[in-house]
């Protein structure tokens, strides 16, 4: 079935009778977890995106290019939770074996509330959590290379490093980057899980191939954009993350049973069992 036929079939399915069989409790719990984690990935990715824009602006004001900042030891950034629901994005530099803050930005949603380049005399020490995240970010990038994880598109992969879970584990996402307006990669995303000691304990890819969510190509009479998924019995956190980044509803068709799920701006809803039945 081609994409257009599937989109239109989904439009028709919205008018049919309710689901033939509801998902089980495990699937529903996993979908709720996907909602929460997908929203978290999006929040941390937004903090990185908007703080990067401010960082580049601040470099320009300081008559510095990004290349010159790299020459001064800048190696990357990490995002950590701080007070009052804010996220702190720290751009760090390495010099003489020490990692120090080069710039800091406090972000809420898509808004950078305050921050800038670290000035001489300022405390440039990173928090213990930030230092831990710096190390794990590097380990995840190395693990992605060692496991031959694939990316989609020509952009440099994004990394999203989340704070520890309740059990002390850390999840780092290495993800394909969007490089074209109106198209968002749905493939080439991986997760690497580390325990509290920094040991890699699990990793997974979320797709077997590459596909872009082409929101500009969705027909006006279609319900949204549909993707097939065969690695899980329900949508994942990556599907939720994608839904926040596209202006159309995302429909996930679980193979091989053709169960249909809808995701609208992060909200996951089971729609129908056996779409083609």
C-alpha cells in the first residue's frame, strides 16, 4: 500500500466503529511512559536548540567565531534540570585536563531566560551531575560508532542526554538531525542506557530504515502522516518526540497486526485494531 492510500485509509478509519480489541495494560503503560519520556526529550532538545542560538549570538558579540571557541577548548554542551522548572544548558571547554563552563543559559520551554559567556572571575565549575553527563555523552557517541548505529540524512547527529532515572540509569539518545524545512527524520534514532557507574547496559535502534515525516506533502483530506513500526507493540518515545516537531498528526501502524495509534503533539491514543481488516 502506498503512502497516499494509507493516509486516506486512515482518514476513513476515523469514521469507523471503535477498536476491535483494546491494547493490554502493558501496552498502555508503555505508551504512557513513551509520552513522558518523549516530552522530556523534546524539552531537553529545545533547551539545546534555543541556547545554541543564543550562544552563537553571544560569540558574535564577543567577536569570536565558533571555530575560535573550539580552538579555546569548547567541546560541546549538556543540559541539566535546575530550580523552578528551568533547564540549564552549559557549554563546556576542556583545557589542561579540566572541564570548565564556557557559557551558561537558563531555559524554560523555548525561552532563554538568562545567561551568557562565562566572564573572568566567574565560577566556571560544573555541577557533579553536569560532569557526569559530559562523560556519558562522550561514551554514547563512542558506543554509537562501535555498534555501527545508523543515522539518516547528511546532518551531524544530535545527542540528547537525560538526567538519571529513579533506578540511577542514564539514557542518551543519538538522533538524526532535521536538515530540510517541512521534513523531519523518523529513522536513524538510537538510545544508549548506562548504569550509575557509567557502564553501558543496553542500547537499541528505533527503526530499521530511514523515512522522513514530510508534513508539507500530506494531502488536505488526509488525517495526518502515517508510519509503520514493527519493533514494539505500541509507539515509542521517539514517535512522541517526532510529533512535537511536526505540524500534523502522526499515525503509527504497528506491524504485523496493523493496529493504529494516533499521536497529536505528544498525546498517544489507541485508535483501532487491525486497520486493514
